[in-house]
C-alpha cells in the first residue's frame, strides 16, 4: 500500500511508465550511470518503503529524461 507522502516514488513510477521502461530496464540504465541497485530498490522507491538520495534522484531524472524538478512538481 502506498504511503500518502510518497510523492517522489509516485513520480518515479509515473516517469518510468511514461518512458516505457520496466523496472529492470530502468535498473540497467541506472547501472550504466554508476548507480548499482536492484529492481527491488526501484519497487521500494515507488511504493514509498524507501526514498532515493538526492544525488541518486538527479541520476534517476536523467535516466527517465525528466528534470529533477519533476519530482517536486
């Protein structure tokens, strides 16, 4: 169940789906950018169980072709 305050996770999922990426493809794109994570990590971000660090969020934005501000809009 999503937490109400999970705005960033919801935005990650929204941008990932809009980009047509599975969690696995996003994971691979992040690994190419030096962020070594698992699909479970992305699931945890999207579900609100955890939150990515600010530096990772910038890389996630690049991988999803959005600006970092997208996550706060």
